[in-house]
């Protein structure tokens, strides 16, 4: 009965949502309608235009982190975000749990747990209980990501919550496409002629310590920092886990560091300062 009532309220909200397409207040009303389906604490919408700098389209984060952290995210740290990676590999449209999109060690990694880097957490709020995300391909490589988040004081989304929200996904993705489609570049699969400050993952890691690391080692650094374990890296590169660990030791020695945290900090400095 509760499930039917929540979805009935959602359907009642649809005419107003349609009327707000292209107008102010659309994203806030969409949040309100979906909270009636299953509650959540925070929300945000990003556009990922292929290899270009993301756009922050809707702020339902309640100032959980500073404007500087968000600026850093838009200027480069998004490259370590599993949501961005899912969009870059053109994951199918619909509602997804972040746990199903992320590499195996992502939630133990520095990016996900760092309030100095992650734009959806802070020292006060701590890490998230869960993030789920509507992935919305708009045109070519231009994707929207509409995330619903529960703070660490809340429970994760149960199966019933997720299923109710999943049933809204066809309409949510259609509404989001229509509301933000004007931001996509003209042309079937082209990048905008003017490219804002930004870079793709390959470029970011190819320019990281090129005089000290081989291309193979740069690739391993990329996988480490995006949340892959040694087991996962070995599977991707078709090498033994022990070989991955040897590569790690060589990387740390060449960079004069002794931990993954130091590697992460070096790479964030590189992203934000170009050094």
C-alpha cells in the first residue's frame, strides 16, 4: 500500500514537472517529487560533456562542502569520480547504485573519503551512507548524472526504496533530457569547438611525472587512484597480482613516497596546479 501511494503521488506530480521544463524551479520540484517516492538527504546534477569540464547544474547539497572544494572538483578532481567514469564509458541510461558502478576498492580509497576533495562530504557530515544516480545520455558523449544521496546518519537505500525509484527512471531521464538538452553541443557526437579548462583521464595521467614514470606505470597509477585493488588491476592488465605490487613499489620509489595517500596527494596537486 505504501509503495502504491508513493508512486501515485509521483504520477500526480508529473504534470507540474512537465510544465517546469526549461524554467527555474524544475530541479527543486523534481527533488521534492522523488522524496515522496523514497527519502534522501542531498542531491546534485552534473553534466559531463565528454572530455570537457563538467557543469554543476543543480545544487541540492546544502553547502555540505566549501565552494573551493566544488571548484577543485570541476577543475580536475572529477576525473577520479566513479560517476564521471561511468558516464565516460557510456553506461546505459537509468538508475544505478554507485556500488555497482565503482571499482572494487573505490569506497576505501582516498578520493571517496577525503573532505578536501569529495564535494558531497565534509569533516562535519562524514562520508555518505549511499549514493544512487540516474545516468542520462543526452547526445553523443554528453551525459547528465542526477545523484540522490543519503548522509551517514541515514540508512542506505533498501531494495524497496531503490525499486520504487527505479520505476520513476524512464520519466526522470526523459524530463532531465528535455530540461537540459540545450546545453549539449550541436552535432551528433562532436565536442564543442571551444573547450573549457579540463582534460580527460588519459591526458591527466600521461602528464603526471612523465620524466620519472613509464607509460605502464602511469596507467597503473590511474587505476590505483580511481579505486582499483591490485587484484582488479591485475585482471584488467592481465598480469599477476604480485606483479602489480612490484609495480607499486617501483612507482613509490621513483616518486620518493611510501604510501597511496602520498601518491593521491601528489596527483591532486598535479591536477590543480599542473605540477
